[in-house]
């Protein structure tokens, strides 16, 4: 098996894994009732559009579709930072409501380990990194006469 064939399969695996993680997150968001505030709808949008661009990149790996994927994965990673901030802020507010005389150390500890998990929004960034890794030196981004042959023969 040639290196280019192995690389093409690895790219497809990374994109498929990214898509699977988007679907899993959408399901989790629905079941956890992540719809109480407007800001809680942001991960639905990030995951829904993310899933669409991943599927497009899998089915039609063109320069355009891969660039759109790259841009959206950066947007998704930035959305992850917003989610982490929102979770820290929510944990801090809850701590201050229940323990108004908390020390700074107690507040920081509660903010980082409260009911709103920091890993949940962080997974959005992981998805972005996986998809970006799948596009690294992708032949469709730098087309040369025979660089696309292996990719097309696999699809």
C-alpha cells in the first residue's frame, strides 16, 4: 500500500471521526436541555454547520470545500473558547450566590470544577484540530497533475 493511499485513508478517518463527534455533541446538547438561553444555541449552530462542512469535504474534497472546512473549524475552536468562558462564569456566579463570602481561591476552584464542565465546550476545539489535521498538505489544496489521482481513486 502506498504512502499516499494510507494518507488519503487517514484523512477520511479524521474527517469521519470529526463528523461523528459533531453528531454525538448534538445528541448530548439535546438530552441535557442546553437550550435555556440564547448563548446555549451557539454549539448547536457550530456543530450543525460543522457536520455539513465535514460531510461536504468528505464527499467533494475540492479546494473550496476544504478552505470552507478550515475556516469553519477555526470558528468552531473560537466558539469553544466562548463556551469555556461561559461555563467558568456560570460556575463562579453559582458559587457567589450560594457562598457570597467565598475567598478568591474558593471562587477559582469552584469556577474551574463546578457543575458546568469545562471539557464539554473544549471538545469543540478538539474537533476543529482533527479536521484541520485532515487538511494538512491535502492534495486538493495544492493541486498538481498526479496528486489528486490517489484521492479520486479512493472516493
